[in-house]
């Protein structure tokens, strides 16, 4: 499939929510970075689990076996999605934030006062606050990796200055949920590992836009949330097996002693796990019918990336025609591979909230404020003024929708 061949229209038909109308016009969902819609196959899988008759895991009877099958299938699906080495490197949890808090508690137990960790200003607060709190609890020094405010890309060139033999962890985002910049996490992991630090990657924003390969990145941990890529509200942690095995997880006594169960607190949302599998299968199907699921995911994410770059190009060209519109982050159309199609913008003379509200009245759904990327907004100096408007595209958005939001923005002035 080439760029021209990618057609979002048949895919859109699989998403009931995309048929929603506001004021007689089809709604425009540009709130993907806050959560995407789900295809019918995900809805069917989840309701199918509930209809079938489920049970808790580990019982010697039919419905419990069914639940175990569902859980194993979801682990296998996410193993393919992340390219993990084995299914028990996949841990399910309520969401990314909860998984990160639990991991931060476990890692902090291995730190000594005076050790150091690194967080970045480009991250969502779910990959900052858990580490700030863990550092505070254990007397660990926090260092900040900055980003360049002119194009909102991480200053990886300064990472070596922050690393030393005391550094225990680098917590880094794969892509910013505010300004869309993609980080070179592979390079960051190489540098951090050379200093003896562990690396945790937040791939929540990146996941719907590009291929994740934990083995190629060689990160120690990576977390995402299925609801950002066409699935239900469930978080998924990858950890290298030996780390998941050796670290002490906070768990109740009877819970499994081995990964992945030892990290999965309480009873999982099994209906959501069926949805996770269906979401991965939905994406894999975009990659065609030939090959393993991983091979089809590789193809699919390439098609999606190429198509989304064309959406970004159209948006950026259109944005130059709207007077008073400022786009933060990478705006150079030669550098579209370095960003997701997520744009933080401001419109002169109007608050972010007013812009989002007026667009919302026209059935165009966008976020405003900081979207928990508080450090990004602080660094850009826009937190006090109420943050920025976020316009986020995913592969089910169309060129016509890009044009519609550009026209609507122009009309607000
Ligand atoms: C980049 C990023 N990281 C982390 C999170 C938090 O994810 P969750 O809602 O699964 O806790 C989000 C949610 O918006 C996000 O965009």
C-alpha cells in the first residue's frame, strides 16, 4: 500500500462513534491524543466476553479457563505490538499512570540517598510526578532534560552532561502528547545504559502513530495505554523479564510470585483485555493479510505513519493561511517524520478555552489547557494564560477534516 492507496473511509466505517453528528454535520474527532474511538470489533469482543459468561482467573472450570485464554491472548497480542521477547514481559494494569506509580515504588527501593534520576520537560506529568515523589521519598536527586522551545525537540545533546555513575534511571517520553515531537529513545537508551542507568519509555502518545519495538530501542521498561490506540481503558507495561523477576513488586501475599502476575494487582478488567487483543488485530489488519501479526503490524504502522505525515503537511500548510495562528513544535514540512500529527496552537486574541469551545459548538472536538503536559506548558511560558489548543489527528481523520478545522479556525477571527 502506498501513500495514495491508504484510504481512511472504509476504516472509518468500522467506528460507530465516527458517525456522530453535531448540528447536522458529521463530528470531527481531533481529540485522539486524549483518547481515540474504537472499531466495532473491539466493542464486539468486549461485549462478547461479558455475554459469554466469565469468571476470575485460575479456576478449574469452563468460564475461568475462558478468562485465562482471554488474558493469554491479550498478552500475546501486546507481545506482538511491542515486539517483546516473551508474553510474561507484558503486564496489564488500570492505566499508564497507575502502572508507573507502582513501578516507581519498586524501583525506588533499589535507590540510595544521593543517587540521581533524570526526567524530561517534554513529558506528560504521568512520567514526571511518580519519579519526583519516589525521589523525594528516597532522598534521590532529580535532574531535568530540557527541550528546545523553538522546535520543541528534546536536547539529547545535553543528556551526557546529566548522566554520571550515580544515575539510576532515565524516564523519557517517546513522543510529546502536547506538541507531537518524537524523541530518539534508542539513542537516549544507549547513552543512559552506558552510564549504568535504567530506561523507562512512555509510549502512550507515540503508540497510535508509529511502530514500537522494545528490542530495537533496548529500553528496560515501556508503558502505553490501549485507549490511545483504538482499544479500551487499560494500561500495558513492558519490562525486561529479568528486571520484572528480580524487582520486588508491591503485591498481596497470595498473588503470583513470578512475572507477569506478580505486577498485576487485584483482578484485571478481563472484558478490556479482549478489547486490547481486538484493537491490536484491528491495527494488524491495516497491514494486510499476509505474514505474522507482528509483520502485519510493521506494515500497518508504516502505512499509518505515511498517511499521517500527509495530514500533518496539509494542516501545516493550511495553518500558514490563518492569521494570528501560532503552531508550536516542528513546523518544517521536511521534518514531518520527527513529529506526530498532534499540534498545540494558539490563536491571537482568543483564549485556548474560547477556541476549543467555539470549535466544539461546530462539532469539532479539540482539547485546550495543558493536557497534563504541565512541564511543557511551563517551559513554553503559556501555562498562566490557560495553555494551548491541541488539535490531534489519527489515521481515521481525513484531509477534508483538516480543511474543516482550518476553515473553522480562520472563521473564529
Ligand atoms: C504521553 C502520555 N503519557 C501518559 C499518559 C497517562 O496515561 P493514562 O491515562 O493511561 O494514565 C497520557 C495520557 O494522556 C499521555 O498522553
